[in-house]
């Protein structure tokens, strides 16, 4: 029975205090790993090896050096880095000052980077010299003038121009390895900023918090089947949704980060064999790279390897080939707004006895919610009612829980729309099955996912429409065995105009990052409805056949 005053005996004199309540943050995972497993290998990069004692010390040095330069709560530190030790360290060291890490997609063009730097109000930029050309142009276009820290990768000698006055290792040398780093005062404080591709205009800045990052670590361990001391090969970009949270996750079980600058078959097999890799993540392109590698580049696997993949469900043949090659594939689904993967196709033992077609049908489903996500369903967005769980009735995939973003930076309108009626609206269309598993059917935002990266079809169309010979243009996803999907452009020329596919592709390369450019161009009359709306569902079917 409730106390008439509103408080029960379990609430009287039993409040929060420093002894019984601390903000959730992944920073404490590293502190614990360094104290418990100081000599355990934490980071491997070519000939470089750092123990957990080293990693913790280096992260504290980074935090100390940044703090000396006035970096603190609410400031943004941007990083243009591949999968190198500095990127692992940035995930801890930046947050140890109370600042927010903004990881930049290394494939972006200068104009978008400049927008991000300005929008994030970047105070410090750590940049690998490989990307100096794009960064130099972006800095010239941006209004902000951040402190630029050059990163020289000893394992990748570079001729890229130095853009700053200080090199990363020199910055760390200024820092204190015993720096008393800052715990978040509130677990709701921002820990990272990631920009996501939108269908129109500039990208939106997704803000995530310490609480969600910490909970994501626990959920990742369960979803990926990570036991003590996993060895994780970085085939997933750390800039992508903070590497799905794995830069923080590995510290929970004192695992090893095996760094890899670029996805190539030969070094992947060599690193697996040398370091006894246990876990990997990546888009379909990583699987294609492994399966299609020349036989002289392949090496025997030391054991079965857990491989987590996202995006479109892998075809049955690909899953079978991966299994035969020694990889156990787990399919996940998510968005930047939910820290990366938040839905997992949890495989049930009773499905093992089904034939290949039946298993493929089950594996095509995105799955059930992560343990850190409190709500997942498919609703009719017009009345917010759950659709029939018949595997046929379509609705919008909705989520709610502690691994949903804080919101979009400086974009109250978009945040309000995304959280309407107390649910995060993903914009993805799907169905709900009787057993609670969801399955995607279409993307209402017309986003193309190529190699794990989002491409806005409207952004590509905007460039195509600027070509003097183009009357109408529509871009859709074309299934691709290597990349998962690639942009396919359908072009309707102006009367009397002429253009070749090569000319259109060259035009796109002048205005877009290379990975966003169409790989296929089809000249045709574009199908439209009676009201003039382009029938993209027709073009998607044509793209499959061309």
C-alpha cells in the first residue's frame, strides 16, 4: 500500500549519493581494464603494441594536453582518422575532458567536411596526413579555425602535407599520464557527435550520451558473443557510429584492438592468422573481399570467427560460403541515431535443422531488439498503432530506449519530428512477424547503403540535374554483391541533347565524393505517376535487371 504522502518506505532516507550512484560511462571500463589487466595487449598496429597500462596512460596524456589548451565540457574535438591507435585513444581521451568526439567519415568531400566543422564549432581537429588534400580545402572553406593536430602513422609512411604546427605524438608528450580525468557529472552528457546522411540539405548531427554508450557495450558483448579477452580486427570504420561502440566495448573484457587502415584481403588473412582474431564487423563489402580473394592470399583460419554484418541481409549463397570459410555471421540492423546496431537476428537452435531456403527466409529478417533497447515495433505512423504481426502489413519501424540518441545538434524541428509520440521514427518501412521479429521492406528516405555508407539519392540527383543535357533524373539502389548496393542513375535527356554514361559519371565525380557517384547510368524515359511523381519502385526493379 502506498504511503498517503506519496512516498513508500523504500524511498524514505534511501536517496542517491556518491556511494550508491555513479553516472554510467564507458570511460570506467578502460580504467578497470588497466588496473586489472595492465600487461594485457590492448592495441596492435603493425609493429606497434600497447598494453592496457599504455593505452590508459596515452588516453590520459591526450586528455591532459587537450585540457591544457582549454578544451572542456561542451567543446568539440573532430577526428579525421582511419582505424589507427589514435582513433581508439580519441574515444577515451576526448571524453575524459568532458568534450565531445566528432568522428569524420574519411570518404567525405571537402564541402561537407567544412559544413560539419562549422556546425560542430570544432575547437581541435586531429587529422591523418593521408587526408590532407580534403582537409586543407575544407579548412579554407570553413569559418572556424580549429587547432590542427597532424597524425603521422608510423606504419603508413605518407607524403601528405602537414596542416598544423603540432604532431599527435608531440601533443601526447605534453600530457600528464596521471591526469585526473573528468567523470561526467550526468550520464546524459554528450560523449560523441556523428553526422548522418539526410535526404535533403545538410547532414544532421546525431548526439549520443555516456549512458547509452556504456549500455551499448554490454549489449555488444552479448550480441557478438564476446567472452574474456576477445581479439577484434578493425574491418569496420571507427568513424562509422563510433565503430558501433566497439572502441569502448573491448575494454569491458580487456580485448585487443587489431588496427587496419584499409580493407584488403591479404592483410586481413595475415592479421587473423598472426593474432588469432576472434571477432570482426563490417558491411557486405568486407564479406565479398574475403570470399573473392585470390587463393594465394587466403590463409587457414585458426578457429571459427564471429562476423557481425549490418545492412541488407546477406544472400543465402554468401552466408553458406562464409560458413564454409569459417565465419559465423550474425546479422544486425540499426542507425546512427541508435549508436549503430540495435536490432539483432538472434538465431534459434531449432532453426538449424531447417533446409537452406527456410533458413535464408529467417535470416532475411532484421530480428529483435538489443538488450539495451527497451522498445522495438512496427507501427502505422498516421495513428501510431502497431501493425498486424502477419509478416505482410507494412508500417514504420519504431524504437525507444536508452540507446536512442539525445537528438540532432541545433535542429529542434528534426529532433521533435524524430521523437513524435514518444517513439524514435526510423523512416524505414518494415513488417512485424508473429514471433516479434521485424523485417525491413523499404527505406522511406531513399537512402542507398553502399559499403556500409549512406548515400542520399536526392543529393546525387541534385548533381545530375545540374548537367546541361539532363531533363529528369532518378537514382535508386542497385544490388551489388561486393558493395551491398550501389547508386544507379536513370537519365531522361532534354530534347535534342546528347550525353554518354562516361560523361555523366565524370560530371558526378566533380561534385560528389567518389563513393556517391553512380556506377550505372541508364538513358530512358523515366516512369511517373499521373501527378508527375517518379515511380522509383519501377526503377528499382529495372536496376536489378540492368
